[in-house]
C-alpha cells in the first residue's frame, strides 16, 4: 500500500491546540480563522451541516472571508444542495477578485490575496513529516507573515536558518518578520546582511527603507527608495510608481502611473494615484476618481490632505494618515515626506 500524501494526511488531521486557542480569542480575525479550521475538520469527517454552521459563524465575524464562503458552498454541494451552492461559489470568486493585492514594489509575500489558513496548516503538517530541509519552515513562515503573525513567522525563519545558515534570502525574510514586529534595529541588521550579499535586490531595499522609517530615519529611508527606483526595470511601471509615491516625488510617479493605467485600465488605484500626482503638481486632474467605499482610514486621511486648501489643514491630515495607517502603507510613507517639506 502506498504511503498517504501530505494532502491526504492534512485532510485527516485533527485541530491543533493553537486552533483551539484561536476559537477562544477576542480578536475577530483569529477567531474567524479558528472557526474556519473547525469547519474544515467537520467537513473531512463528513459532518457537512455542522461544518456549514462553523463557516457561517466565521462569516459573521469576517464577512469577506472568501475561503469560508467557498468551503460553505462545497459543504452544500456535498449535501446535494447544488442550487444553493452555485451562488456561493460565485460569491467566493467575487470576494477573491475584490481583494486588493499588496503594493507591487514590496516583497512577493505581501502581493498575495487571501488569508492562507489552509497553507499554514499544510506546512505545519509537512514539518511533522519532514525532518530535514528548510523549505517547509520557509513556506510556513511566509504564510504566517502574510497572515500578519510576525513573531510566529520569525520562529519558522530562524529554524530554516539553522538548516541553511547565513542564507541571505532567508535572512531578508527574517528581517521582514522583525520589521513587522516593530523590531526595526534588528530588522535593519538582517537587511544589511542580505544586501551585502546582493546589493541589487530592490525589494530588500524597500524593506530596509520601511524599517529605517520606523526608526525615524527618513533620509536613510529615502536613500534606499531612490536606489530601489534606480534598480527597478522600466517594464515594472506599477512598482516604480509606488516607490516614487513613497518619496512623494509626484513628477517621477506620474509617467509611471500613466504606463500602469495603460496596462491595467480597470485598476482603480492607479487612476486615483494619477490624480493625486496631478493635484500635488498643481495640474488639472480631470474627472474625479474616488476611493473605494471600504478604503482604510489612513487612505481617506491622505486624500483629505491632498484636497486641503491650506497648509495647516494639510498638515493635520498628513499627521492623521501616519497615526492611522501601518508603516508600510504607501500613503504613510508619502505623508512623512510631505510633512518634512512643510
């Protein structure tokens, strides 16, 4: 008899203790993911109605949880409720399509869509079965970091580095986890090590710039972003535009945004950023582009600053942008540069 595959083993797997802890969490994100995992477990046991109940509880906490919508549809399908399942599959596809990918100038880790709950479980199972090799540790760390769990990701990267000692790419990923955790000094040390091995790594320069900004070193951050802009090829217009926006260099951003729009005419943020650049350059903006209804508060504050008619109002909104947004957000980086010029 052939050995079961990792996927087959995962499908039989019982919930981990961390999953039980998530079910007790006051954080809606963690509790919602715990409910999703509990539902998947019941699906594997053939308890499809009980699974649906878990998915519905998860969706009350996280209405845009596409994976839970898809799993609920699959459970309905297995109960023979094909007509009820069909619109749920379509809803899941729409939710996935609506998820905004990360900024294209950042590491591939942040450009993915989804919550990666299943991926984390998969890599954790692989780690139980594969005792050598850095890849499962790396994969698990990447999925955890994409979920926003830097301390847990850091442990994975450190285990991987015990196997592949002094690996610059792994060290850069460790730096990403340290930076997300707010440990900027250690993060910069990790990025310095990685860049010593590969000084022409644009995404690592971006990551180090963000960590430098976290330490209050705006000049150092800008130097890294300018170097990243030099290294990014002309064909990566969207990434180049994002770097220029972080620098609040709207003259450099504008032609790149126009190229990005030509390639992705239905991407709403490129047109919004183009109008932002035009407004900051004192040029006519044409037809108004608006933020999506679910835009984060920091992005709303940033656009209020752009629209402000006096310096004091703009200053207030730039400060609000920085207060409300994560450090790596394009608008937060740009707001730091805007404030430095007032």
